C-alpha cells in the first residue's frame, strides 16, 4: 500500500511539473536547457512509476482480489503518467519552435528622414528597438513616421516607452495594426491622416500550430495586447472588438474615426 501511495504521489508531482513547464518556459523562452531538464525529469518519474508496478506485482503476497485491484490502480497511474509524458513531449516541440521563431524574427529598422524625423516601415522585431536607440544617440529627432502590420509585442512596448519618455510624436499616414497600436497610442502625441488605417485583432504566437502551448501563447499575447492598449484612450468598446476579431482578420478603424474617439490628437 505504501508503494501505491508513492506511485500516486509521483503522478501528482508529474502534473505539477507539466504545468511548471508551461509557465517556466514562457518566462525563459530562450533557455531550452531548462525545458529539456524538466522533460527528462518527467521521463524519470514515468520510469520510477513503472518500476513500482513491477515491484508491487512480484512482492505483494495478499489475496488475489485485493491484489488485482491494487495492480489495476497502479497500472492506471502508469497510463496517466504516460499520457502526461506524451503531452509534455509534444508541447516541448512547439516550445522549441516558438523560441526559434522569436530568435529569427529580426524585424525592420528605423531610418533617418531628416535631422528631426525618422521613419519605420515593416514588422517590429528584435532589431527594431536597437535601431531606434542607435539613431537617437546620433540625432535628437522629435517625430517618428510609422507604417507597420505589427510584430513582437514586448519589443513594441519597449519602443512605446522610449518614445513616451523622450516626448517623441508618432505619425501614421498609412497603416498601423496589431502590436504597432501599442507604439502609436503609447506616444505623447499621435498624429494621423484621416484615411490612415488602424487594425485591431487578437494576439498570436509567431509560430502557429495546433498544440496547446501555441494556443497558450496566443491567448497570453491577446491578454498582453489588451492590457497595454487599455492604458490608452482607446474606448473599451473598440478593445472588445479587438478581442472578438481572430488574428487572421483585422477590424479596421480610420484615423478620422480615432480622432473623433479622442485617440488621435491631430489629423494631418
């Protein structure tokens, strides 16, 4: 009976490890070593649990009926443990793909227009914020012209905070969607053309598949995007539209409409 209790305890620990892998991997998504260690630990638990079944099968000397029940329960624990292990392995593949996608997502860079103006056109990636800081060290610009379909949310947050801190205005003449909205609405002053397009939709993982981890990342991205935009003047009704718009689609609002809502400070 002690072996059976230990076996159940191992399964509960395995469940804990399974959920830790999700959270831990999300926090340190560039350190694959730790995920491999956790996966190996889960495999070890499976091996120990299997051994317990064999020990129980060969060492217990009790009535056949009771023995059969214990044996059945213990093997049930093994099946649960095996299912957890398979789930961890499948999601580890998705985690690794997510990490590779993030590392490879360099994005576009900011460029000079004039001494007081810079522009950005493209996707927001790992090199985008670094290029902005480099230009700012060389020039005391006060206006950024931006055209973007989005990109990495965490990088967009860095850019938005930098522009706000340095009192740099943002101008949108064409399109600003997804993570780009964080930059545009997070600036001290947002200027837009009346026909410019602002696109709202759910966040998404850079590498999208049908795994639970990919869905978890997309859900987290949506929550993070909502949390950042909720700090701005964007109406709750528009944010609700965003949440209900799949990441494969866009809910588009013009610069003129956002000006009426008080999100855009000036039309150009």
